[in-house]
C-alpha cells in the first residue's frame, strides 16, 4: 500500500471564542480515534497532528491552523473523505465555524 498524507488548513471565524476554536481543534485531533472501519471496528488513521501556523514567510494567505492526517492507502483516505460517519459529523458540526479552509493530499515522493 502507498501512504497518503491529507493536509487540512483552516482559519476559524473571528467571532469564535478561544474555547469554541479549541473545541474545533480538539475534535479534529480526536478523529484519529473516532474514525474506525465498519468491518474491523479498528481505527485506521495512522497519525494525525496539528497546530497553529508559525511560519515567518508570510505566505499563509489567511490560513492559521494546519493538520496532517496520514493514511496507509488511498482507499483509507477515500473512505475517510466520502463515507466515515465520524468525519462527516465533524465536517457538519464545524464547517460553519470556519472562515477559510483548504485541503490538499499527496503521496510522499510522488511528483
């Protein structure tokens, strides 16, 4: 299997309190344990890390937070994006809290 890295960048709406924004971040990180395959009942996200942007380059285009989700395969990523109930619930709950969002995926070493 070929690993896939799913990079999620977003900015919470400015009217969110610090606690509300932290809830979005905590829920995003919790997907690592909440996302399970229906057939195996096992978590399938290999790793999920994130944090606040701290780049000095000034090329963020308004994006303030970054999360990197690693999957063992495109099939796992596709299930996560299209079918996983935990991921879908996260998007439904938190998309209205975001001022800006961008998602890009890549396979390490494939150009």
